[in-house]
């Protein structure tokens, strides 16, 4: 029979994936009373995932603060440079390049970031959550109801358990139940595209470079992994992408080498591919009464430049900093003015990035002759103008002075000093 027990914590995080797990770890290490609801069974292995994330330098600082980065560094491939190429249309091809030498304020030779396979990331975060014994984990459970009153917020699980907290954080992904139940609306649209992801063994050395070629139907990117492997992200029309993911490994390997071998060199498919449809979705707000959203619950962006998880890490760092300030000032963790400050801090960056990725994808994923001169000019200027190239490098590595403290390299101790 369903239970009716009620349990209390300061902060209840709904969503035990990558964003929710990192947030729970950081808050628990800072002494907050944290509960975490995860729809997945932590005793079961993760489903195979052929994706990899390009986590920028600032994002790794957040993972290091959570004690996750240290577990992953030996299996991560440093990102030393990023390239974008366009040869659509009849004009001469153009390209844009920037790398570690365009980060004047960083340590010499320090990488822009590093690539990590998603299943390794998920497992490292899960292991770290389990090490934090102060985190109360409710799994596998889903949320069926949510309400607030002057005494706090309450979440009801599918088995009848009621969890009460001062603040509820929705980290439950693009289909966030907390976002929907708290009345936060979304705007967005679907693309007629799907991304094919697969792990490759490369023959030509990748030298730590993330390379992207714009095609009529969308970009074709090969991102560096350890042992001279690569992670493919191939943007295709929706139906073609889903059909590509159904090919056998030998069939996909033959198709890739036929189409792109002259760009990348010989490729061997190491894992079964997957394909996922592209969609843009933006929450109208990041906060509501006793609610804050982070990560994919806030936005689902075009993965063109790998910014999705990095935006979520910046959300996490900003919310942690905001909650530490509320505690230091003696305010409620659900104080409306503080949560509004968190929203102002993170809203513009997320919306601007989402719309920028949308615009780049639309502009470059075609051979419209009217757009071609402007695309060539944009790529050429991006490489030739030093201040612009350096600004792109800082943006790509999350290395700007107005970002949250953890992204800039502060320790957890700095937040409570």
C-alpha cells in the first residue's frame, strides 16, 4: 500500500542526473540539508550512451569543486583548439580557428576544456553522490504532486511519500515535472533535424582539435577523445538521422568513410550509434514560489557548440553562490529577492546562447547564395581579428570575470568565508 510518511529537508532536488547530482554534492559539502529524488534505480547500470560532452574549462572547475572532476581527468581528452569550416555554395571555402594560445589570462598551454564520454560522467557523478552520506536519496521515484504554503514546499512521490523542503530545485530535465507543476511555461520549437552520435577510432591524429564542417543538412563534427578516438555528431534531416542510427556498424562505417573520409581520414565505428531529435525549449522563468530550475529544466539548446551541460554547470554554480549568500545574511533559502537575483544572473546568458546557436545552425546549414558571402566573411574575421578570436576563446572556455565564483576557480571554502 502507498505510504503517507512525511520527511523534511532544507533543499529538495528533483532529478538525479548530471545536473541534479552535481548540485546535491556541492550543497551537501557546504553543510546544507539536502534530499535528492531520482527516477532511475541507482543499483542498475546506465543505458549505453554514445554521446560525449565538451566541458569547458570553467565547467571543469565546478566538477572539481564537487570532487567529480578528479575521477574523470585521466579519461578526459584535453580540447586544445576548435575549428569551423564552411564550403557550401560556389565561393571559396572558409574556416575559423582558435585555441589555447588565444587565452591570454590562462596558464600557458592550459586547455580550453576537455571531452568526456557521457556514460563515464554519469557514473562518476553517481559514485560521488553515494559517497556523500548526508544526501538523502529517494530512488527510483517520480513526482506526482507539488504544492507550496507559508511553511514550505511539499512534493508527493508516486508511492505516497511526502517530502517537505524550504526550497525545491527542478533538475529533472527537458520534461521537468517540477517546472510544469509550479506553473512555469516554456516556449520553443522543433527542428526538422536529428543528431547522430557515435564513437570512432581515428587513423589521422586529432591533436586535441574539435573540428566541425557545415553541410547543407547540418554540421558534421568530430570531437577528440582519448586514444585517438573521436566522438561524431552528425546533424541530419530528422528522418535520415533516425534511419542512420539503425544502420549496422559496418554499414555506418562505409557511409562515413565514403562521405567524410577525405576530411577526417579512415574511421572505424566502435559503438552502436544513437540519434536524438533536435528541439529548442526555453522556460519563461527560472524561479517560482519556493522553486528554482537548473540545467535542461531551464532550457534545451541546439548542441551545435556543446553548450547545454556547460550552461547547466553555470546555473548550478550561480544557485549555490546565491544560497550561500542567503544563509550568510540570515534569509530564507526561498527568499524571493534572492531567487530573482539568481534568475537575472542566469537568464540572459541562457537565452542569448540558445538563440545564437539557433541562428548559426539556420545560417550555416544551407547553401543559400545570398548568405554565403556573409558566412565566409564571419568565419574569416573570426580567425583574422585577434581581439575577436580571443573573445571567442574566452566565451568557449567560460573564462569571463562576471561568471559565478566556482566557474572562475573559487573553492567551496571561499563561498563560506
